[in-house]
């Protein structure tokens, strides 16, 4: 049997999508399918990626013409919106290919030159690995983006504490050292929880639950703030999605 050229790890599809758009990630995914001996999936992936990009361009043109205000969102702007789209679409493409990549890796790296019938049991075992659900991918993509930006902002505020109106210094004065450190710990736990969600691990839901409980305690008993509707809604969505797919996690 002629051995196929080794394809890229699907995780690189997500990374390339963030920096070079989901079009580049989709094309790489298509070539990956070709290297894994799946020409039909190669054609479909590249075709739907290009169609999706065309539809997105049409939507942006229509928005620019009829409601240009949406392209000037104060927080993210058009570049931030594009990054979110690239993360979601690229993450979805990578997640859908991961199972096929694991099957290929088992067959051609662990199975060597054996015939398919000789490694069919192992292939079936890998096929039992569930794909990451689309809602988990979307949730984690937003989580990585928002909390990643949050960590970046905190790092800049620590490096440049004399920034006018520094909210970190303000919170430190208003809350005190302990509540501020607890708030940062909460951010770290939530981010780690999203990593667990992304890898479909049950400890991800445990970390999310612990972080949310700690944040509620901080708000109610240390900083005496109201746990607002936005925070409560976000917590419900994070825990709700985690519980919905808990049985699929390992």
C-alpha cells in the first residue's frame, strides 16, 4: 500500500483561520482531506468555504450600503467582528476534521502498512470519539476571544499602571487587594474551563462552576455588588451548554 503524505494537524486550521481568515483554513482543511484519501470531503470543504466567503462578502456589502453604523461598533469594530467569524468558522472546520485525522493517524502511523481489515477494530474505537458540538465550539471561540482580550488588557494595565483612569487601580482602591486577586483568579478559572470545554473534558464544567460560585461570593459578600443580569445570563449559558453535553465529555 502506498503511504499518503502526512496531513497537517487540524489544530493548525484554527490557528491559520485566525491570522489568515477562515478561507485559508478551509482550503488547508480541503487539502488535508485529500492527503487522507477523502477526495469528496476535499471538494465539499473547499466549495462550501468559498461559498461561505462569498455570502459573507455580500452581507458586508449590503450592511455597508444600508446600515453602515454596524461596521463601526465601538468595542470591536470590523476587524474584531472578522476575528470572531474566523475563530468560529475555523474552529468548526477544524473540529469536524479532527475525528478523520485521528482515524488516519491510527491507520497510517500506528497501523503502518497493514491492510484496513487488520486495524478495523482500532478504527472503530477512534470513530466512537464524538465530534465537538457546534455550540461548544462557538461558546469556546467567544470565550477565548473575550477572556484573551481581558488578560491582554489586564497585562497592559499592570505594565502601565499610570494610564489615566486605570480601572485596575480603581478597582484595587474600591475593592481592596483580596477581592481584586479573587476576581483575577475567577478569570483564570473560567479561561481554563473553556480549555476543558474545547477538549470535551468534564473538568472544564467543574472549573466553570467553581469560578461562577467564587464570583457570586465575591460580588455578594466582598465587594457588595449586584450580580447583574448580563453576568447571570452568561453564567446560565456557560453551565447550561456544559451540562447539555456533559455525558459526551470524558
